[in-house]
C-alpha cells in the first residue's frame, strides 16, 4: 500500500477520534502499527496532524469566537471564560514539556493504548452511573468556575498517556466538577485550541531537523484530511450528547482495548 494512502487513512482516523472520547493518539498508534506506517518521526506525525482538528474547531465555533474577540475587552464573562481555558491548559502544558520524550519513547505502544482504553472505558461507565451527572450545577459555558477549570486541567494531564483520550479525560473532569454533558463537551472542544495547538507547534519545532520534504507532504495531507473529517465529528458529537450519555463510548473503549490486546498476543501488531 502506498504511503500516501496510509496517510489518508490515518488522517480519517484522527478526524473521527480526536473529539470523541476514545483517544485519537491511541487509535493512530494502533492504526500505524497495522498499516506498518513508517512516517511517524518519533511521534511527530500523530501529534502534527491534530492541526487539522484544531482548524476544524476554530472553523466550527468561528461565529462565537469572532464575537468573543470583539467583546473581550468589555465583556467580563468572555474574559472569565478564556481565563478558565488558560487555567485548564496549564497542567497539561507543564507535564507535556517535562515528559514529552519519555512518553513518546516508552508509552507509544499498542499495549499501553489497550490498557488505557479499557481503564478509561470502565471509568466512563462508573461516571455515567453517578446521580450527580444528571443534576449538574453548571449548564452555561460562560459560568464555568476556575475550580472546575483546574479540575478539568488536572484530569486532562492523564491524556498524555496514549489511549486515555484528551477529550475523554477533560469531559470526565468536567462531569465530575459539576458541568452538564454539553458544557463539558463544548469546554473540551475550546480547550483543544491551546492544548493541541501548543503540542503541535512544540513537536514540529523539536523535529524540524528530522523532517524531509516527503515527511512534510505526509504531515500536510494528514492534517487536511483530519480537519475535514473532524468538522463533521464535532457536529455529530454535539448532537449526540444533547440526547444521550457516554455509556456507548465506555463499552467501545473496553471492546477496542480487548481487541488490541488480542492483536498484540497474536503478534499482528
């Protein structure tokens, strides 16, 4: 199979999984292993193609973001909201910088992904059975407290482990802190802008001397494909959480984790 076809497939995987609470990095690691994709560049490919997802988020929320930009100097709610975003982004930024090399060298493996998927799936099932989820205290995105933002930020640091899921960890953190599902999901999407953006820029800068022209083309193709697919995934998930809980994702994570373990045991990946 041609490398560009593998890149397109992985771009589709990234676009579908980035905002669903099932771990895009985990699916990319497993997908790359199945496809025998050699263009990762020490994890840079898996991180860089998230750029497409970031652009998709900005495009999806463009009207709200433009309004916020125009009113940020006078609207205290907008100021409060983006300060909450910054607070939530800080923990992942600190630990990501400190542990980046160790994570890509040690944790980027299908077995780690499988275990993380299963544990995360069990956590989702437990969280969705708590009565507090149905009686959330925060149902307005602009009313998220700094305490809630910090709890989401701390939960999000767990997503540095492949298979945990950044969106999954931040949504669970939001649910535990008292947000309803829609607020937790929207906050996770907004939070992806600085978190994924910072990770993408850092990874690219640290890998510049290793990237060839062919690698750069693969990165660009992957980012474009992931962005297009992510646009539709965002809209679908927002419609889904308006009427459903996250139990189905919990079961999917457990199923996917078990399948990956079987593939590892069979030495297929």
